[in-house]
């Protein structure tokens, strides 16, 4: 312990022997750390939002379907639970939210255009917790109940169809006997979403209205459930599994939307790579600083060896010096990141590039997410890699022959 | 038991295409408590001999024994332990650690030895007073004169009372008054604490303090005489 104190004091004093070099290196580490954390927070925020939005629109946290539905999402593959049975099974089970919906592919036709869409037959009250649609921010009105006879389209889809609130469109799909099931609807509302693709892809009608049109009685395509946190859906999953039998399949959102699930895993990998790439750039400066620091005190290292300090202690001294440099740089970088991310947590408008962002499902406002795990990850990775990068100059310093080192000019 | 025993030491350096014999089958015994002065013209081998005795340099052949232990076959770590426990060094060019104060430089060896803080502090203050540096404890080397720095180096070498002190041209950068004070300090330590001193020097004034003069030439001992010290 005493030796550690001796080495630490030497390391700290040597660190500040050349103030300018140390400050330059500290600045580089701090800016690098800030860049790592800031970019990670932006990316994390974007992915989180994509996942939350994505889950809200489609999967919830856990779903139940007919076992064949995920392979063939047609009207033939339905959950044969009546409204009463659904309420009995799930009504008092303590879920954050749950909803049963009809969800089938359909074609919507105006007098000018036709488009393929996903038709959602919903109970607006139950669906509110899942929906990306702000019911109060709809041109016209949103659905008022499961028996509502109107249709709500996305604003972009309405543009494409060249229709508007008050006009009529025709929905066409198939019933379980593969017969055409169609019906005319009056457009009662146009919803807005963060992404235009969402506005183009979905149309909402009342659940019972959809069931009548498709002639499926009171069955539904899926029942969706929300828990507390999309990262930990196991409690909800277990609860749902306990409430159903083998006639249905219970799926986590990562199984239903593999794209989002994969993205969440990819995000962690991406952040590690990002941290390592930044560190590699930093490591050149770090190693150079240490090499210079060792080179300019070869005589003193020789002296310490001559006085009886072991080579391992010289190695330790250089490593401690490196760790101190990194720790101070990381601390400054962490503070800098916190100070710049916190004020931006209310959102950064990136609408200028939002069209490009939509191609991979991101919204036009980014909400940076300063996740403590990401900060820890970047700090730990930098410390570990910094330690490894410092080994070479430290090892060289410890290998000097005292008599040669002490006579170096 | 000899404090230092060198048997048939050889050490050759290569300078360009020329081999220089720094030690040429040199043997010498130094008893505990002796005050030995190594003298030679430049390149005569005295510094090489000091380095071999201190375990700073390994001879090409021959044996070096310190306090009954053969050191020329020891590992770097074992040599470091030996130097730490038994040998005090005083170098020509002061060789202080520039980022430490005078007191911290003196404490350095004791810290590495694991001596408690209170004891270190007490000893370092006492030794700095003994070498005439009271009041300069908190100065860094850059803030002291050459003579003051050399006295700090001497204080560091003797503070933990090593059995053997090796000094290479300790007075080379000192004025005559400081040189005399330093040699009187060495003599006092030699007489009062039975510390063995081996000093390599050109300085006639230093030679006057030695009880034994060893003259070297081209890596060999050419004269080895006892004398009455000043």
C-alpha cells in the first residue's frame, strides 16, 4: 500500500511536470469521451424512440395470436376469444394496458387511387395506451367506439388517395371463406404520426365494424399487452402464458418485430465499436504522451532503479500515470457530456434531415438518452484499453539497465 | 567476512570497432568499515568497478560478493533489494528526483523500504540538518545550488544507514568548502557507524581522507596502499 502511495505521488507529480502536454492530452481524452457519450446518447435516444414508437404502433410488449398468424397474418388465423372471455381472462390481471384488435391486410380505394394498407379494427378506449396517434390531434375526429362506422386514415395516405375528411372510401379484404369482404366508409379523421410511412400504412376502424365487415363474429387477430419496460417483458410474458392455453401463441415483442429486436441488440454492439474506434484515435496520443514522458526521464528511472526500486514498480508508476491521465480526462469528458446532453433531453429537431431518417424508422425529433450503463461502458472500455496501450511504454521503462539509463544525457 | 569481494573481474566495452577493457582480471577485497578511495585517470575503470560492486552493471566474468552474498548472478529484482537494503549511492551529477522536494528525495529510499511515515519524517529532518540543509526541506532540486543538491544526495544515501556507501566523484561539482564538509561527514559516518565507503575520485582533497588508496590503470589495480587519513 505504501509503495502504491509512493508510485501514485511520483506519477501525479510527473504528470504535471509538463503542464502543457498534459493539458493537451487531457483535452483530447475529455473531448473524445464527450464525443463517445454524446453520440451514444443520441443514438440510444433515437433507437429507444424507434423501439417505443414501433412497439406502440404494433406489438405492445407481449402479444397472443393464433399459432399460424405470424407466418400468415390473414383473417383465417384468429384468436377465438369472445369479448366476454377476453374481459374475464385479462380484465383483472393487472396489466398496464391490454387491447384486442382485428388486424388484417386490406386495400383502401378512393375515387382516384388505391393503396394496400394494414387495417386495424380497434376499441379506441383500450387502444389508447398503445397508439402512436394523439386522439386530440386528429384532423376531424378519432373513432368514438368499437361500433364507430367511420374510418381514420393517415394524413399522408389521404394525400395519396386524394381524399379528405367527409369523403368516402372503400375498404376491401377477404373473409374467412376467401370471399371479398368490402364496405364503404366515410373518412372521419386524418391522424398524424412522426413518420410518413406510418401515416401511409395504417387505417383505423371500429373493432366491431371490422368484425362485421370481415364476417368473423367477435373473434380478433391479436391481443396485445403492455408492461412497465420494453427492456424487461418477462413478467408480462409469464403472466400472459399463465392465463392462456396451447390454442394460442404468446410472443414477446422482439419475436414479433425482429427488426426492432435486432436493432436493440445491434445498438449495444454499435456503441462498443464506436467507443473502441474513438479510443483507437485517442490511444495514439496517449501512447505518444507516455513514450515522451518516459523518454525525458530515462535518467530518473535509472536513478530509481539504482536506488533499489524494482522494475515492477517502474512499470506500475508509468501505468498509474496513464490511469490518472485517463481518469481525469474521463471525469472531465463525463461532466462535459452530462452538461451538454441534459439541456437537450427535451428534444433536438432534426426535421431538416427527417425524410432521410424515416427510411430507417426514426422520427424528426431526437431525444438524447444519457444512459448510465453507456457512460460506465465507455469509461470502463477506455480504462481497460488505456491500460493495455500503456503497457508497452511502461514495460520499456521498466527494462532499462540502471547504469545505461543513469548516464543518458 | 569482507564487505566487498571482487574476484577476477573482466568487463569489456565496445566503442566503434575498438574493444575497451574497463576491468581486466581485477580482484579486490574491502573489509567492513574501510574508507577506500579508487583513483585512476579517466577511463581507468573506477566507475565500472563501482557499478559492478553496486550491482548496477554485470561483469563479463568474475565474481562480486557483497556482505557474503554473490551478486553477479542475481536477478534484477534481487539486485534491487540488495541495493535498497545495503548500499547507498552518491553520484557525480547529484541525481535527485526533480519532482520531489529535498525532504521527499531523502525519504524516497525509506519509503521504498516501507519505513513508517513518522520515522521517515524524523530521520529525514535530522539528516538534512546534519548536512546543513535545515530550512530547505521543501525546496525542489531546481531551487537549490549544486552543492545543496549534492548534500541532499548524500543525505539520501546515508539516511537509512547502509553498510556500504558507493560514491562516484562526489565532489566533482562542489566548491572546496562544500567538498571538505562533505568529506568530513563521510569520515564521521565511517568512524561512528562503521559504514564502509568506496569513493571513486580524481580529487586530491578526497584522497587525503581515505584510509586506503587503490590506484587503477586500464582496468587493473596498480597500487593498493594503506594511509593515515587527514
